[in-house]
C-alpha cells in the first residue's frame, strides 16, 4: 500500500496563493507530487478559515520568537555573570569565610530559597550555598523556629534540646568576666562546669559562644600543628626544659627558665634574669628536682630509695648552649636522680614543643593585653605561673588544673557527666518559652495602652 504524506496547511496556502517559489525551498518542493500541489493551486485560499490572518500570525510568531531568544540570551548571560562573580568572591574572601558568611546569614538564605518558583531545581542553589538537602532542612527548621526573645534567636519551646536561657546568660557572663579574659574558652568552660554554672559539653560551649559572637576576642593565629610529641604515663617520668625571651614595654630583655612536667603540664620550677646563664639554668632544674623527689644531695639510703621509686627521669631539651653545657652536665652527673638528658630532634625524633606551650599562653593571653615593665615583670610572671598551675583548667585535662592532675594522676582524662542535666533542660526550656511569651505580650499591651 502506498504511503501518503500529510502537509502543513501553510504549505497548501502558499501554493493556493502562488507563492511557493518565493517562500518554500526547492529541496522541499521537488519531492511533492505534481497531482498533489496541482490540486492545491486549484483550491481558493479563502477555503481555509482565517487564511487572511495567516501572514499576521506568522509575523507575530517571528516577533515572539525573537523576544524569547533575546530573553534567553540575557538570562544565560546573567547566569554566567553570576557564576563569574561567585567564583571571584570565593577566590577573594576564601571558601571558609564564604561558608561562615552563609551561616551567619541563615535567615536570608532560607528566605531567598523559599521564594524560588516550584519549577526551579533547588539542588543547583545548594551548591552555590555549600549546602545539601539535609543541611538546608536543618537551616530551614531553625529559621521557622525563630524567636526575638531568645538570646540566640531560636524558640525554646520549638527547640527544647538547646541550652537553657539561664545557662546562656552564665556562658556570656563567664566569658566576659575580667578575671577570665586571659583564659582560653575551654578553660572558662571547665571552670563554669566545676562551679555548676552550666551543664554542656565543651563542643556545645564553643557552638553557643560562636552564636553569641563571644569567641572573637579569644581568637588568635594558630601555627600548623606539629606531630604529637612524647606522652608520659605518670608525673615526673618526662620533663621538658627550655629558655624563652621576653622584652618589656620599656625595652628590657628578660630570659625565662622553666621546667615543665609532660604528664600534668605543670610548670615545676622557673627563674628569670637579664642574662643567659648556665648557673641560673641549673638553679631551676635543681629546685624542681629537690621539690619533686624530696631529696637532699647527700645520704646513701636516700639515693637508694629514690632510684627504686623513680628508675629514671627523661629530660628533653633543645639544642641550644643554655641547656647543653658543662654546668648542666655536672649537675646531672652528681644528681641522686637518674636523669637521662636528650636533645629534641637529635637524640629523639620528636620536638620539645611541650615546654613552648606555656610560653605561648603567657605571651598571647596574659601579657598581650597589658603593658609589662621591668618593675612589674616579676609580679606578672609569678601571677601567670600560679594561675596556669592552680586556677586555669588545662585543655588536655578537661576540668582539671595541672596542679590537680600532678597530685592525683588518676583523674587525668576524666570527662564530666552531663546526662542528667540534659533531661532537666527540656522542662526548663519549655517553662522559659512560656515566660518569655507572657513578657512579650505584657510589653505589647503596655505599649498599646501608652498610645
């Protein structure tokens, strides 16, 4: 059976008006059977209803096509311009800062995403904002739970698992307290937990401190983390010894000699002077040895008792002449304690950075915010050592100070138990939400009455 082709009505009108040669290509017309187009020529054009509007419709369609093509071109150009601007912004301010900016403007991002038309694929915008469906869902949930009465802008009733209103106030008060401004955020957290002010983990404390923008003043540059140094299993197993310099506001240079215990991070002994001296170096080492081992420099029975209780003491030092000289070697040789001195990165593979950490804390946290003069240096140094050893909880010990861990080694690594406090927090947050809502309504009614 022969196959018949079906032609567009516009083609038929072209033949009816005798315009086929002007409007249709020959490559198309040569394949149309003679009998077919002859019949079209014989058919009057007015047979097709609306044929008089055909040219106008064709013209309008062409115009619409041009407009749509131009809009598509502009949209495409705008999209690529946005992409180029986006890449420039990321390269200029950095990927991490861009992510932080998006987190800080969470409500604006959600508001923009929710106004997108339904046919728009949101996954494209997720990539722009460094999000995925899950993280955006969490962001949207916090946006919907917004509350002006909450310090962090999140409703206590809709999100009862968050830290309580009272704890947020305590967190803010502790971080802004003058006494703790030289402490790290983790040390303030440990103090707050020990005083019963808060019942949150250290990570949670960091999270809410960021939300309240209370951690900005405590941020400082951190060098690339070095490889983990040696770790002792008990106090007085490994010591670190070094000398650091500090120049006062009136341009006086001091040398600070310290001995630090590896296990507890305690500063066992310290001295200072305006000159680099082997005698002063040995002075601090001798005092640390006498205090920790309760020894005198004579008595055979005492020597035997010490050697049985403490088989050896590893002393890690840097390669400088202040730690490696005849005076130091003679003291170690005659000492009743079996001291094995090793030079970091030479006799052992690890560094001596354990003794450097107190110096960094002293200079960046304690001395940086004040002017230290020659006449006040000794007092400020003594205050730092006492605070570092006895008052300020150390990050490595969770809640405890170096002094406490040195005297009670079994508490090292003990984590706070906060499960019961979390259960109480749920009910507290619900009560707080109702109270804040009543206060808000009362203020509104009072304002209306004043008007």
